[in-house]
């Protein structure tokens, strides 16, 4: 695979404005922190640096965690079921989640400083070549927040389109949703993504600040913006249910009410929390809490609800929202049975013929 051997490679950033002040500052418009960065300084993500009034990203090409995964592992249950994706991320994140499962990657720069960026740089064409060799169906930008390596993801997508072996690949983000309106406009304008799974962590702004280092409203705005592009970008939402933080009936009701206000058709994944990182003192989520969460969401009108990170029987299955017929049975990120039927190129329930919101 081709690579750049430069120890600390800086790549020109996108989505920023020069402020033309005496400190040569720039305004980063990539994520919703909207950092104003003075010359010589870095943003909250620790990965975007102002050098002489120009903004550069230090995470371009820092590929980590290359792996082949089923699309269901992301999790996407309503987009291209049964396909496989090439997954990767880069060091760094614009959040500081206290429960992060991939903190060694997402918080690498915070803990290990520039050492984490002194890795070989893999070029986008190398990613495309590897995807072709592995014969995957798509590429998933994941493990860390893909917003902060949007330049690298974008270049990879554009490179894939140049290669006859990879031009038909789909591209998906697994995101915290803290991207900006400007980022969504770019993604839309260049038709970069086919699907996004957004982690809606809390319905409480103070919890977002305390546990993640962000705020709630930009995530809600991102969900609305992506749903408005539903003819081009498929959307699913995941919520990690953390004991003592977002596991009350009221928490689940607020979450469900918001999703229904956007659309009851958006698939919702409740995920079980396991003690990790700075929240290692908390217990894992009680299974009855997750079952109750699904019940609340169902009663609120959400059509497709799943429970992940557990061994609860049938918790990952898709049922017809009208007649409750089993449509897709899953286990451990694999599809056991697919009963969907196709009519006019649309998936339908074999029993009542209701059109099902799954992209095949």
C-alpha cells in the first residue's frame, strides 16, 4: 500500500474561514464547536491546526483499525442487509466521551500527544485498492468520529469513484452527529454518503456537556438535516443506555418523542452499556431496562426498534410494523433468515404486503 513517510503530515483542511484579524485566526466550520483558532494553535479536536492563517488537518491518512465487518455491526439494520464493509477510523475526536469504547484511538492525541500522529500515512487510493482486493460492498468510516477526518473520507470516496473495481461501493458514516450545516451541505452537494448512523446519547444538554464535552441541540439539528435528505442518505439512530445517566422512563420517552417528531420510520437501536474507560465504576445495563425502553419506544409509535450488545432472543429481529410478521431474523450481526419479498423494486411484508423501510 502506498504511503507518505513524513512523520507529522499536515493536509490542507476544508470548511473554514479566515478571520483577517491581527492573530491570523481562522473559524473552523467542520464541527459544531465552531472553533476560532489563532495562528499556531489547534482546535478542540486537537487535530486541526492554524499554520500562518491557513487551517490544516493532522489526521489525514492516519488509518487505524482496518477490518472487514458485516453492515449489521455498525449497526445498520435497514441499509443493505447482509453486505460487508471495510471499516476504519483515524486518531482523535471532537468529543471526550467518558464511556468511549475506543478511547485509545479517539483520545490518542490527548493522551499520547503527537506520537499518535507519527504513523505512516495511507493514501486514499490504497484504501480503494484494499477494498477491491477484499471484495467488500462498501466502506464504513467509524471507530472514531468521521467528521474530524472528513477530508480523508472525502478523498477516499472520490478515489473509489475513479476505480472501476470500487466505483459502485457505498459509503457510510457512524457518527456522533456533531457536524455542521456546512458539512451536511458539502456531503449533499458532492453526494458523498449513502447512510449515516447517528449516536443520540442523551436528551439532556447538561449530560452532553458533562459526559461528552458537547451539546445536545447540534445533534438534534443534524438528525433533522439528514432526515431531510432521506431520498439520498439513509438514517438510523443508536442510543447507548447508561445506568443512572439516561435509563429512566422519562429519558426514553423524551428520546422517543423527538424521533417520532422527525419520523417514526427511523430505525432506533438501544445498546447495552458495559463498564468502560472513565465510567468503569457503573454497572452494565439491566436487561429489563432495555426491554422496557423498547416497549416505551414502541408505544410512542417508533416502527423499528432493536436492542444490541445483548443475547436477548429476537431482540435484533425486524418485524412488520403493521402485522408483526417476522421479516429478518438476526443473531450476532448475522442474518439467519430473510423473509422480505420484493414488489416494484421495494421490499414488502410477505403477509400483509406493507412496504418496509429497508434499502436492499
